[in-house]
C-alpha cells in the first residue's frame, strides 16, 4: 500500500480513469494470471476427461443417450374408443386398470394423502401424467364381491389422466364366460391366478376378443400349447404382462449386446431377493372374505386338487402349486423374459432346479428358496436364476462376458473385466478402469422418486415399475397396455407377443418340472415337448 | 492521512487476498463441474434434508420446475460467485452470495448428533463441517474486504478506492 497517486497529481481528481497508476492497474488485474492458471488446468482436465470418454465411446460404439429403439407405444394418438373388460381385480388387476387410466377413488384419496405426508410420493402425479388411452372399462368379473365392487367404482372414477371425464360404471358379470359373450367388450385384461389364464385366454380369443394376460402365461406345459394354438389361430392381439419390455434400461441393454461390448457371454445370473412377508405372498386376508362373498367353486375351477373353502388359499394363492408355480411363474418369469428380451435366447436345451421351503413354513407347498440352471449349448451359455424370499440383498441381473459385465435394473452399468482381451490395451494405458463402470446409463430423469414398500423397491430396482420417456417418469405397465391397445387399433406386433409368451411359459415350466420331479429336464425342439 | 485509509498490513492483506482467491477457485470449479455433468442435480442432496427446513428443501427436490430453477441458480451462482471472488469483482455481493449459498447448504443437511445421511462424506463431523468453516471464512472476507485493494473493484468503484480518496484529500 505505497503512495501511487503522486505521479498523477497534475491531472486533477475529476478524471478518475487517468488517476489509476500502473501499480493500480496491476492491483486491479492481479488475479488474471490466477484465473489463467485455473482455466488452463480446467480445460486440460476437461480435455483429458472428454478424450477418455470419447475413446471409450468410439470403442464401444454406443451412445450415452437414451436407447435408439424403444417400442413405439405412445406416439400414435388412440383411434376409436375400445371397450375393455377386466377379469380378476386383485392387486395386479387393480394396478393394470389404474395404469389404463382408471384408479379406484380410494386409491386416489390415499395417493393425495401420501403426497401430503411425503412430497416425494408422486404416485398420483405419475397416474395423472398417463396418456388418455381412449378406452372404457365396460365389464368386470371377480369371484370376490368386494373386489368386483371396487372394480366397478374404478371404472367410473372421475379423477382421470388427461382430464378425461368419468365413464358409466362397468357391468359386473358373475362368470367370465358371460363377460366374454356379452358383446360389451373388444378386449380383456386377465389378471386372475395363473391356473385360470389359459382357459380364459382361449375362450376370449375364440370370441375374437383381444387379450392382455398377466404372467406367468400358463400353469402347465399342456396349457401353454393350447394357448399358443388358440392365439396363433385367431385374429386377436395378445400381450403378456412383462413390463421390462418397455423399460429404457432393458432396451439400452439390447443395444449394448448388439454392439458386442461384453465379448462372449458365458453366464447370466438373474436373481430375486425379498425379505418381507408381502414379498413372500403372505398377502392380507380381507375381513369381508367368507364363503358368502367369495365364489369358491369358480375360484378353484381348473385347479388340479379341490379342497374345502380356504381364505389362505384364496388370498395367498401363489403359495400353492394348485394355482400357480411359485417363484417360477411369478419372478423367474420376469428375469427370464428380461434375458430373452436382451439376448433373444428362446427356450433352453435343459434345466435343473433345486430349493425348498426353508423360511415360510406356513403350509405352502411352493419353495421360498429356489435356484434354476438353464443350458444353452448352441449359444455357449448358462442362464441361472437364484432366489430367496428371506434375504433382501440386491444382486441384480448380471450378464457376464469375457470382456465386460453388464448389470441391468432401473439403470445399467457396464464394467470392463480385469482380464479382458479386447480392452487390455486401454486398461493398461489407464483409459479404462476395470474397478469402475466404463459405461453407465441412467434414464433421463433428474427428479426424486419415492418408492415406499419393499415390494415396490424390488420392482423399481429391476426397472419393472417405472421407466422414463423424454425425462418424464411413466409407469412401465401403462406403456405395455398402451402398446397392446395401439396394436389392436393400428396393427403391428406387441413386444411380448404369443411367441415370447410361449418361450416364457415353457422355460418356467421346465424349472418347475425339474424341481418337482427332482431331475434334469430337456426341451425337444422337434416334438416341442419337455422331456 | 494516508495511513487512515490503509488499515491492513501487507501480511494481513496478502493473507486475506489469498483466502479470497482460494475460496473463489473452489466455488468456480464446483459450479463448472456441475454445469459439465449432464446428470448432476441437487435433488438428491435436497431430498435428504434434515432439520427444521427439510420441508422447504423437499419441496424444491420434488417439484421439477422449482428444481430446475434451483439447479440453475446453484450452478451458475457458484460460477458467478467464484469468478467474483477470484477477480475481486463486485466482491461484496459475491461474498454475501457465498454466505447465502453456504448457509443453505449447511441448514439443508447439518451434521447434528443423531442425523445420518446416505450421501458419503469425506470426513467426520459434529456440528462443525467444512461447509460451516468455509462459511466462517467468507464472513471474514466480508468483515475484512480486499476487493478495493486487489481486484477489479478498484476499477468499478474507482471513486471509493483509498488512493482516490487520499488524492481528493491531498488536492483539497
């Protein structure tokens, strides 16, 4: 702080620009070199990071942006109004109808309350963001009175996505055959227990009614053949309920495979870990459930073993082989369909399976710990499924190649392998770090999602709950239904059509048979039979 | 006369200017790093908010238009404040801006006993964390301004520089 104005003295104080001495200018601009050092280092770092990323990306030939090919479910405006029936309005049926634009008024109230308590809970916003699919729910069939009434209330809800107006309440049919023959439905959603899927699907397509059927497509091998024949011999549009078909990260995973980033893939591991009674199908028994409100005889229908009325069996049907196939049809089916979507592997040559009832010793006869191993010798590939309903570790779905591993769920990561041949040079050169993902794909959404229940978290972590389109969170169920309706109106193929459904059901049944019969089973591709 | 407008010793001035430039550097890079990362959002930080104001921060995190504004203000604010502190440009406003931002970061996620956060922290903190220390350092910069001594503020506020005022006095 030395004097510096003295040499300016003669110029007068009024001309203050010229009052600034050389020293004054230096003091004013002293930090310019520091800024220069900053910018030099910043740009160098940025250039190095960019070069590294570009090198990896040019090697991988995959864009970091959203998947190039995603099923074209929502681009075409819905044409004529379709009349949709719902058979089975339990948890899944209600969810599907809601994702078609008809939430039960009680659900709407709960969602508003949930959002008030926790602003992250955006169930209602996601519901209201749905496209109006231009349908009405005209017909309902459920063997439990409470659920049938609930479906009727949902069909006439006045809180509609896209500001759609309330429709007339649906008509209830006591028997699904009456619903199919009523002339009131163009298309039907089947969300009953698995043991009813095949008979209802066959009867529907024989009436010329389009079918959206929940997984697992069937309960037995023979039913699978029967459904396949009926659907392929009809002019109807069939969609099987595997939401992963609409997930951005699953479609991105397909791109990764097409670009051959992983090298030869020898092992794929799909997993299920859940650790709560709900996730193990110990579902609530409704207080109004009794022989007067439940048509037990119709519930049992094609079940192989007839037993006296049982609330446990009605409300927790997944625990018994009479109505489903346990982990096979419920959750292995999701993992398998995701692998089939990404690798297009079809039916395996052989399957072995093992497991047991190790934790939920509540009278069920399906295993709660279950492993299945499938061989695909012509693809030099093993696909294994490993599940427990008594531990919540997140193991994900992992594709293991010689050059890299890919983990697929709500997001997607690819990590180079330490001993990769293809990436050896880049790993040695420090361009690729095999301890960190070299490619991460996160769906283009920056907001906060809150998923509350453990089961929701399980599905969200596997990309089965929500997906993202243009940065908007959308229910994957909604997109799958929208695609089905779009194909009904405009033609084309559903992403989980009868061919994929046949592969899914047979593959699941191979594991079930291997477990039940305690032996290795094989698929005879000529006779098209499990042997 | 001139001594009265020259309150700091050279050592004091140097220490204060170095502190200002370093904090500016930190802010500027934090801002540029956020702008350069297409995935960056403050949503995760805000949604984890604890303490009295968590409702406000949660509101920001869960309303997309609000979040977009918050992210914009945060990243560009950091850049502007960082550049301001480094260059000594509008130093007073940059300092106040820095205090506001740091105070928001602190009250959004204070390291109080009993609060745990899912986000990893690089140290161990109890009530005092690095955000609070940086905040205190910026308060020092506000209490002992240096922009008029070393920085573009010499040019912007020419008439208020000690030298100019000394000149005025010297010339009566």
